[in-house]
């Protein structure tokens, strides 16, 4: 399944190749204050492929907080957060916001609450290496 997504104004766009076709898509609603305030719900498939395109770099704001180990890609024009990137040992890992998907049946989403605030920095990075999208390409 090839999933397309973007911020509202389409400055940040992506395609996410999810193979094999999913029967359900895990949708993790992070309970941190940032994700809650942005209504961000994340998914990933470690073996998936993410192609990320930013039309105007000057309109992209990269925001980090707490451990500073992840960059939330916020479009400064429309305010939407479509993707988060964590660079670990020189490699980018990503999660995408299901609320930015185009034409995906919402019945596929399996929503779960996710709390990561108590994780150590090392545990957080290890979880991301294991669970986030490991094939990230900028086009």
C-alpha cells in the first residue's frame, strides 16, 4: 500500500510504502503535551519506505524538546506536524502522523495511547531503531 500524506498547504509531502498491505495500521496517540496539543497520532513500519519532500525549506520548522533526540517537522505556513525524524548513529528514523494521510480508510487505524515520558534517552533511541521507519529518503 502506498500512502500519501502532507501538511495542509502541501509544503511538506510524503509517500510511505507499507508492504504487505496492512490489515490494520497501529495509530499511537502519544500522551505528551506536544503531541496532545497538535492532535498528532503516529505510525511506522520498520521495513517501510518513506519519501519526504519539502517544497520550501524556509517554511519548515524543526522542533525538539526534552532529550532533543527527535525533530518534529512543523510547517510554519499551516502549522501541521506530518513527520518526526530521529537521527541515530548517522541514520534517520521516522514516524508519520496518520492524521495527515490522504485517502486511507480510517477503519484501518487501531488507536492506542502511548506514553514515552518515563523512558531513558537510551531506551528511547533503542525503541526508535527497532520500531520507526528505517528507510527515509529526501526527494
